């Protein structure tokens, strides 16, 4: 079938599917489905925003350690330690490779210390750079790189890649 361009809305009661067809066997594989329960409004490549971040897997770091790229890639790290913990992020090279990062790639990382009994501190490794705000606030008592324990013990951080192997690390909540 040829490409078709419509002038106006396209509607379906049973959803839409994007498929690929194997050139040799003719087998049809569904590559994406837009179904009845999915809602998309004004979707363009310039305004694509994900508002629901689901973390089906999480990582637990309960002692001072360097997080693996796979742990950080989950986007959600928990700590339940009774003692202080320092989590050092992986190098930009390792994390960039795990995420398939390029300049402009961003990801949010949540550190959940609500079940912990002491502070968690986040540190960056080689090719990880603190944002200007995080660097300015990382002095004694500023708390931009620490996550307290208890009910207020969740921190949200953004990792922004300036290249495939280097990132800037900022606290956003």
C-alpha cells in the first residue's frame, strides 16, 4: 500500500497498529499499537512529553558504592540503610553506553531513602559534571546532593548528556 496523507482527523474504533513485513517470508510483525485506552493530543516531534514515569524495575543500594550503569538506568534507586551511604554514579562512558546516549539525551533519576535511617549522598564519577547550581550548593549544609531519610527522603535528579560519554548532573526536586 502506498503512503496516504489525510486532511482532517483519522478515526478508528479498534485502535491503530504500526507493522513491519519481512521481505523474505512475508510475516507481519506489529511494532507499535495505539489502542482504545491510549490518549494522545497534539503529538509532534517537538512537543513529545512523557508525564507518567513508570519504573517497573528498581535498584537497591544500601551501602556506600559506585552504582552500575544498569542500576542508574532503572531511574529509581532505593536505600534502606541504617548508616550513611554515598552513591557514586558510573562514569559518563559507562552510563552513556548503557543508555545509548548522545548529546541532548536526558533522564531523571529518583533516589528513595524513605525507608532508610540516615542520609544518602550522591557523587559523580569521571565525565560526570555537577551543574553550576549543584556545585554551588554542594557545600556544608546546602543539601543539594543529599537525600534525607524518612518521609521527606526522595530526591529527583536530572542527568543531561553533553556527548555520548559526558553528562551534567543536577538536582531538580
